[in-house]
C-alpha cells in the first residue's frame, strides 16, 4: 500500500486525465456556440473512464486495487475546483475550462448602467482546440540536484534543507523534473549574485502545465533560503506569494504549511525556530477577542466529542487527516487557537476516534500564522 501522499498524487493525476475527457466532451458543444454546456457526469462516468488515455487507464486500474470508487474521482475534481455543480443536487457539472469560456463569451462592452443586456459583446466568435494533458518526466534525483547546487557554491545547510524538502512522509526520496531542477538552481543563483559582486535584482518566470510541479519548484528554494536565514531573535517576512484567486490561496496555504513542517526536526536539531506561514485573507477574524465576542462570517460554533467548544475554520483543513474543516479551541487571553479535530469512523461496528492536532496562532490585521509547538 503506497503512503497517503503518493496515493493522493496518483488520484490527482487520474483526476486530471478524467478532466481531459470531460473537456473534450464539452468542446463538441462549445465549438457550436453552446456556452451554457452542462454534463450529467455521474451518468457519463463509466463511458468517460472507458475512453481514458493509456496513462489514465493504468492509473485507474492501479487505484481500483486500493478500493478507489468512481465517485471519488468526481469528489477529487470538485474539491480541487476543477468542476462545478450546476445546482445543489449536483445533477450536472461544468468544468472550470467551460465556465471560463462561458464567462468570457458573456462579457459586454458597456458604456452606461442600462446597457448590460444590449451592449455589444467583447467576444464576437471563438474556436477551441483542446489537446490531452502531457507531463514532464521526473527523472532527476536528489543527488543530481544537490551536486549542481554544491558546484554552484550553495551552503551545506541550504543543501541539507533542500534534501529534507524532497522527502515524502515515509522518508522516500522524491524525483524532480528537469524544469524543477533548473528553477531551484536559478533561484539560488539569483539570491546569491551579490556575493559574487553581481547585480542581483532580476525576475524568474516558471512556466509549466497544470499539475507539473510549479509550486514545488518555487517552495523548495524559498523554504530552504528562509531556513538558512532564520534567527531566533528576528521575525520578518522573507517570502511573499501572491495568488490571483482566493480558492487557489486556500489550497496553497495548506501545501505551504505542510512543506514548512518538513523542516521542523531539521531546524530544531540546529537550534533554530520553525518556519511560520501566514495568509492575508478576509475570512480570518480580526482578532481572537472579536471572534469570541461577535463571531465571524463562515466560522460556525461547534462542540466536538471531546467536549471542547470551538469553531469550524471554513478554509483551512486539518493538516493530519485532510478533513475539510477543523474545530479550533480559542483562548481569548493569548489570541492562540488549538485546532483539535475529532473524527469518528465505524469499522465492523467498532468506533475509532482519531484526534488531529495542529496549532494556529491568530494575529491581528487578518493575518494567520501556523506553528508546530504551543510554546511559540
């Protein structure tokens, strides 16, 4: 049985292959101008799985062996905001691609408040061409990357941090794509040009398809650089990630937090504090005191089985079990929240309760930071 992270990656990859089939099916109507396309995916799912690519069929066969059901694929795509239900009953869906086409087609060139129905369209016509997704090979080992960083003059501490970030939950070494290796090396060079007497103010653009690993290509050198610069007595923002959509921010917030946690043991061994991750996001309460006094939109009061009253965080799932919502226990005196999720599952009529703990420090000005120890 593969570890949870690898199984999740395979499920995402299969979901991407299924998404291609959904988009190819939608394209038939979109190219005829029917932008309000909706598909009864639950009914179409068996046929879509039959038409998967060779890679998709291999993944589907493998995941079936681990008990993955077809419905899990739709849940995966919906959780990742790649498909959207047309109503509360989820009778039909539209892909994110088809929704983007629909919204673009409906744009109008408006000149007054009254012409929203009669103004000329900004898009007069369109033609769509969709190709199957392709992914770069992951054939670069950690050793190859570290050898190049070492040749480039990288600090041993930085290289060791990169090595920690490139290991899965079970300690298995991850492989990289060529563009990821190049991005990591180039970012290190950019940040250290001044040490070689060169002008170091330059930009770097990483371009790759969805699911190819652009995020990791950014976070690995960023986290390793932050780890190298950490000082117990000094706290300031060292890296800033700006996302174009709130949904993407919420998804990447968890990924950034989990990446930072990979370095906790390594940093503690070197007498350094852990990396804190924050999000400037409107759904974060202004302060712990205000949440206790007035509540906050989206935060639902709950009382889990543990008997500890708390609130469901609407956008940050439990880092341990990946449940969609967590129930934080908040202390108004310190502004600190303890995220304690109780999940009960029944197996052969036996109730098994798993407590998932992550610590969250709630600060003012809608900034939320995460840490691994209550003492921080």
